[in-house]
């Protein structure tokens, strides 16, 4: 693993490796917060945890640079905790195991945490490097960005003093993001009274897995399989053809990740078990044909299990199957002026049905507030027809592009001078914290950038080694050339 610390630039890779050794899944940030506070003290910069659980660093200007505009470097400390089905990894206690695979850094059977660990590592490199030339620099390392943007939503007013915000959470090198989607969490719930299972029935656990999953913003338009939406097709036919009954359903585990696994427990007459297994084999063949070549490792397995004592009442079962089938998932609309960029989408991320409780959790994203509301109303209408209670939480607005941004102009100029080609100005469907920060600090001039990552929020997440060195070069040069106030 020490080979990673020898990659160039070592100042970023050694810090990134150190971050991988500190558990930091969303919702469990005590260890990484203390790690960052200790780091700040060690390198001699002001460091504190604010009331919103964010970590803030402040580094004074290089002598003679005090009149430059202040720069805020921003990233988030938490990571999405995803692992392969056979991995024993405990994200709350275990270190990530990164390794080098040719041009890429990957992790062993888990998410890598380069989203947004490389951004945090770059901030650490800036804070500890005494040779850098720069004006006043602050860093805002936010808490629980991946779940409701908790830290940035509760960011205190007056805490930040800078004029320019460089968000380091973009995942394609050479792209400079000046706009992103807003989002809102939609949760539909329903309590029910379980009914007794026929004690003469058999039971099976059906598992759909092996899907790629992925980032529900960046990769929602790629046609990847959603385990919940695929599973409902099989379950509906199993009910119709084999007299199956639904006992439980568990699919997905992160609202902002396309679900790559779902499992259901069904009861049915014993004499129909073989027919259900044949049906599963047929559906697997259909799925493999439908999703070729996007999904290459689809698995649909049937395992006989002990018959549960309780199951979902048949009337509710049918309503729930209908609502899962009807629930919108995926792209809702593209941006009319940028037809290659998703405007509005939803991700049916999590379904839990068991022990008298039902919960379905969706993340809606949109760069337009009216279309975001339109899709939320669409989902509410769908769930209301099944008698479900619908709540929305964690609403944040989109980030409106400013193509005349001064810092954007500087970054594009520096990029062209350093690398001999033009940077790409982009608006993305992912949700960046910039929009929330701008709501609290509207004077800021904001751009997002970063090295290349692929498949964040999945166990195949990887960072392209060759993009980290130029990212660091650009960051250093831009800090040195920030204009005067």
C-alpha cells in the first residue's frame, strides 16, 4: 500500500492514503473530524469544528500577498459506504484497502473514497506546504454531504471570509463546472398489519445482484439496471404465475446510489417452487439480453429458506407491487438548451418492506425548481394511490451558471497556458454543495474542478493517477495568480 504514497504528486497521494486509513462513512465522522483537527494543529494552521460539524482551516497569506482576494477551498469529508456482497468490511472500524491497477487507484471490494477524499487531500497539501505562494486561504471540509448535505445546509453565516470558492468535487479532469442540479429526498411510508403465512407453504429468497450501480446523478442517463425496478418485474409475474406471496423486500442502501442489489422473500405452494425457479431462469436470460452490454454480471438466484410466520396481506401486496412498477425512475427530462445534460431525474434507491412497515426512498434531482417540484408531485401522486404517506426532506436548490465568472476565466487561462488546450465549461446533473453555499454567501465567485474519477458510489470506484499531477499544478498556479481585491 505504501506504493500509493510514492505516486506524483506525493503531497496529495500521501494525504489521500492517510485518509483511507481513517473510517469516514456518512453519519460516522468522529474519527475523521479528529484526524483533520490533529492535522491542522500539526501543520500549524488554524483549525476548528463549527456547530454544523464541518472542519474549517485558515492559512494566512504569503507575505506580500495579503491584498489578494481570499480563496475558500471546499470538499466533503464523508464517503459513500458500498461493498461487494462477500466483503466483511466494516466501514465504521476498518481502513479502506487501496491498490494500484495500471493507470488507476482502486479499493479492495469497497468504494475507494476518492469522492471526495482527493479533494480533502489536496486541501491538506495546500495547508502543509510552506513553499506555496498565495493570498488568504480558507478550507471548508463539510460533514455528511452524501446524506442530505447536512454540514453545508447548517453552515453558520459569517464563518467564511473569502471572495472565491473552489469546490474540489468535480470528477472529470479538464472540466470546469459552473452549474449543478438541486435535489430533494422523497420518502413514502406505510404501516400495515401482517397476516399469518400458510404453514404448508414453502418460502424462497430471490436475490438480484451483480449490477454496476453507480452515481445517481452522474450516471443516471447510462441505462444501468436499477435492482428494485428489475426485481418488481419478476415478483409481479411470480405472483401471477406461481401463487407467490410477498413476505419481505430489501433493495438498495444509499439514496444517491443506483441500487445494485435487491432481495425478496416469497411464500408459495411447495409444488410451485420448481416453476418459480424456472421463471427466475427465464427472467435472468431476459435481463441479460435487455441490458447487454451495459450490465455483464447480472445474477438472479433462488434459495429455499424457512417459511416466515408472517407476510404482507394480499391487497396491500398488490398495491405495493403496482406502485413500485409505476414509480418513475431514471431521466425525466434533458436540459432543452443542453440536450446531452440531464435536467431532472429520480432514483428509486431503497425499498424496505418487512415486519409491518414499508419505506421507499427516492432522490429527485433537477437544475430547475419547477421541474423538480413537478417530478415530486408525480411521485406523490403515484404513492398516494397506494395509500402511502409521502414526506420530502433535504431540499436544496440548483446552482445557476455564471459564464462570466472571473475565477472561471482565470482557471481557463491558466489551464491553456499549462497544458496547451482549452478547458471544458460544464453544467452537471450531480448535486454539488456550491448551490447551498451560494445561498448563504451570494457574493462568492464559484467554480468546481477535480481529477478524474470513475464509478463513484460503487465498489468499482477508481481514480485516474495521471490526472492528479496536472490538477495540483493548476491549483498551485491559480492560487499564486489570484487577483487583488
